[in-house]
C-alpha cells in the first residue's frame, strides 16, 4: 500500500512570499491532518479534515494560512504571506475514519529567509 | 508550557534497556501514544495504550501508564542502533481521534 505523499520535500522562500504544499493521503482514508513541526518541538495540529469538511482548525493562523481538501482526497496548505517564524516541517497525515492510527508523510521542510 | 512533557535526550549502550518518560496534565486523556521519528522521515506509530489500561507489551516494547501521577513510559528492551531516533509521546482527549497533543520528543542515542 502506498504511503502518504507530500511535495515538495524542501522549499526556501523569502519572507512575505507565498508558498503551497501538497498532500496525497493513503487511498480510502477519510481523515486528513496537517501539522507544523518547528525544530526541536513536537508536531502541532493545524487543521483536520473529515472527507472534504473541516473538523478542527482552531490552531490554524487564518490570517495567513489556508487549506483545502479537493473532493475529499488531495489537500493543499498555503501560506500567504510567509513570516520567518513559519520555518518548520509541515507534516501531512491520514487515517481511515477518525481512527487512532495516523499515517504520516515525510514532510515538507520550509525555510523562510 | 507544554501539556505533554518529556526529557529531551537519552543515551544508552547497545543491548541495554531504554526507558523514555512522559508526563501529561489532562486527566481526560483517552488514548496515549508513542511515535518514532527517524531523520528526514515522518512519524511512525509504535504503540498506544487506552487510558483504562496500566500496561501494554508488544515484542521489545513495554508501555506503562500511571494515571494517578499522569506518567507514561516506553521501555525498549535490548536496544539496537536502529532504535536511534526521536520518540514522541502524544495524547488525545476525545473519542474521535481529535485534539492530538504531542510532547517535544526525546532524542534516543544508542552507543555501540
């Protein structure tokens, strides 16, 4: 079974620029998560989708971050405009149906200069 | 401060047992988890324990939960160099797999 795919793996941008990350979850997984992992810290949940609906986005900085999940499958996370403190690894995870086992992708490492 | 706390570093000799500790603050936690993260990779679920259990064993891994002290530990028997990674403790506070909270991670170094 193919795992969670993410692209790009690395991205370097200047502050105030925009960036988008893409995630393709495991086929059949209804729940999709985006996490932000700052160096030296554990992942912090940004947003959780159930199919194409948002279940929890309480920790998403909505003034600059947005996310969507197209047709309940792929998802994109966008930052516009980026700040220095957004430098982190952005992890996507999926699970079968709000189940407890989340499968993580390899992450996208974002550096904002 | 962190809702879930862990010591940041642990070094052990190959063949010894490793014990990674975690404390959490929310008594309403339903499931508690241990994840492993190798360099450049995403997180991999190792094991989990339901809050009404006090121990779970899975091959070389033993999870102990002390609800009174809100303390969770992961013991790795016969630690190998391949066990070198960052280990995250995590909790969820509802029955729908939401409100996942991760600790800062413990970096385990296994010395030959």
